[in-house]
């Protein structure tokens, strides 16, 4: 095997996640439709959300704090209690949503786990990410599970060092160029980008990064891709 480990991002790589945020944002914009266009409302929420990541990190509870902040701002400090109550109800719905696996996840992990140790690397709030990992039913496929605050080259380097893995024999698979691809290429490892239809704008990058990464249309193509790499090496 040419890899000592193949690592996967979780949200929107193994299971659907962004749709929860998209639905919540549409509901939020609906609450302010009489004073603000949907576009302007969502743009302001997005700005507040991206700004607050540095304070609250990623995840639903962070997102909800930003929605409350946006609601107060858009209402000129006059947001009624029903609006805040509705936002909090949205949070509970999001936190208790079922984990919906992306097509082909089980077969893909099953095939690859027979060839190579697998790792899960997800960023976010551990109190949100750990239950999703448990409820996904996928835990058994992973030798290592890492929940990190941010996905930077330093964070990836530290994980590899701790697990005794070499970058040149490490492959990361994910849907975010910003989090799963660029920092992995920066430490000299390989990456496979599997685009997701509805990726949060924060995870996009302005320019397509130049580097040695491969784009696959879906997860089902991954075992064949790894097989081909092994034949070619
Ligand atoms: Mg992701």
C-alpha cells in the first residue's frame, strides 16, 4: 500500500450537513422579510458568522449565537422574544437531526479499510461532532478519530506526528478546498477533493489552488482511484 493512512473529512464528505444551515438561514431570512431583502439579510448573517468563528469556533451553537446577533442588528435592537425563541428552537432541531450518510459511504469505507488504516478528521465543537460520529455507525472503520478546532497545516502536522505517520504516505479526502486540501498539500501530503453541491462559502477559496490534488465526482470513485495509484507506483 502506498499510504500509511487515508483520512476523511466528515461534514459534507461522509454525511450531509450544510443543508441544515441552508434551511435555518432561509427560515431566518423569512423572519425579516418585511424589513430586509433575503439577499441582504443572508449576507449580513454570513459576515457576522464568519467574523465570529474566531471567538466561537465552528458548529451549530456558534451559528446560533451569530443568528441572534444578526437578529438584534437587523431589528435595530428590537427583535421580539418570539424571534429569539424561534432561533433557539431551530438550534435544537439542528442538534437533534438524524445523520444522513452520503451515497456510497459504507461501501467505500468497507473497501478501503481492508487495504489501509483510516482516519476521521473533522473540525468543530466536540460536543456536536462526537455524537454525529457515534450515530453515523461509521466509527468502527476508523483507527483514529480527530476533532479539531481548525484545519491548518500545523494541526495536520501535529496529528501526523502524534500518530507516527509520514506526510508523503498520507492521503486526505474532503469537500473543502480551504480545510481539507490546501493545508494538506502544504505539509507535503496528498489530497482528494470531492466537491459537495452546497458547500458553505467560508470553505471556498477565491482561486483554484495549484497543486497536486485530484478531484473526484463522488466517493464511490475513491477505491478505484487508490487502486490505480498503487498500480502506477
Ligand atoms: Mg466538510
